C-alpha cells in the first residue's frame, strides 16, 4: 500500500498534512502571514557558566538557631535569602556576591561560637577546681572561731 499523496504540493503551496484535498482554514492563513512574510521566532538561551550558585541557606538557618554569635547567624541568613532571590531572578553575579558574604558570615559565626563554647567550658572547669580547692584550704570567713557550727 503506497501513500502517493503524502508530500505533494498543491497549487505551488507547501504540502499540508499530505492530503491532496486539504484546504487551510482562514485563521491558519492569517497565522502564516501570507507569502513572503517572515515568521518570527523566539530563542531562549540558557547560560550554563558552571555549577549553580550555592546560597548556604541551610547553614545560615542552623547558625541562626544554634550558633548566633553577635547575630552573625541572622545576618548570614539574610544574605542567603538575598542570594537565593538573585539566583531566581537570573542575576548570577549578584547571587555569587551575596552567597560569598553569607559564607563568610557563616564561617565567622561558627568559629566564634565554637571558640566561645570551648573558652566557657575551660573557665568552668578551672573555676570549679579553684572554688573546691579554696573551700578546702581556707577557713570559713563567717565563723570566726573556725569551728564547725554544727558541733562536729
């Protein structure tokens, strides 16, 4: 079985759907613009200049909730949200700028928070040891006779 009508031209016009008795609708002729008219097309170019921009939002939320040293975690979260907004708008350079600032703030907040926790732990351990040693070595200042008030 051979399809002889497919691909044939009718009266100098290009073949439409391959049937010899096909007559285009009036809207279709208006859409085509008639003979000699150029059809305009839209080309969308997606630039993939590298990996996507990381906005560090999860790290910023973690720092805001747990390591918010001098509100640096909150500032990092604000810059992360700005970076995400710029990324959605298509401004890659702006998104990278805000993401770099958020990353720096996150690093600073994390390091300062961990460092302050370590210093507090060291001070508590050494302070507790000093208080126990002082209580054992020195007499009670409120008992002038250095006697046990309970009579033991």
